[in-house]
């Protein structure tokens, strides 16, 4: 569990930055060379490479060198981990809200709810 927590920390840290999210969005359409990923971003190539390093360390992106070109691709499994974690939180809150709704209905049926007068 602790290792999974560290993995999620890296994943959410990587996704917390808008530049990295833009890179992920682009890569969700298919693999791309680093130069293409860097084109719309107003920063130096070394800075872009640092962002890619964070994405790779989080397991969100993999890259390989083909000749002189480094091509990056998304790793869907890492996004799936984030989705599972978020979905578990959503389910937990839906249950809590359902219980609250049931409790409020019980109060209302007992006449203990708000009677419309202030």
C-alpha cells in the first residue's frame, strides 16, 4: 500500500502541472517526437525534457530513441491507476451522500425537517 501511495503521489504530482497535462493530451492522440511536443510550449528544450522526465518517472510516458529522434508515447496503465483511485473516492462519497439523503428523508417523514418558516 505504501508503494502504491508513492506511485500515486508521483502520478498526481506529474499531472498537477499544466504543461505536463498538455503533453499528455497531445500524446493521447498518438506517439510524438519530443520536438513536436515542445513546439507549442513556450520554454527551452531542456525544460521540456525535464517535464518529460517527470512524466516518465511517474510512469505516464515512455520514450525511445529512433536514430536522432526521441519519440514519446503515453502509458495508459498509469492513467488507469489514477482513474481507479478517483473512482474509489467518488463511490465512497456517493455512499455517504446517499446515507445523508436517507437520513434527511427520515427526519422529513417524522416531521423534524424544516417547516418552511424562518
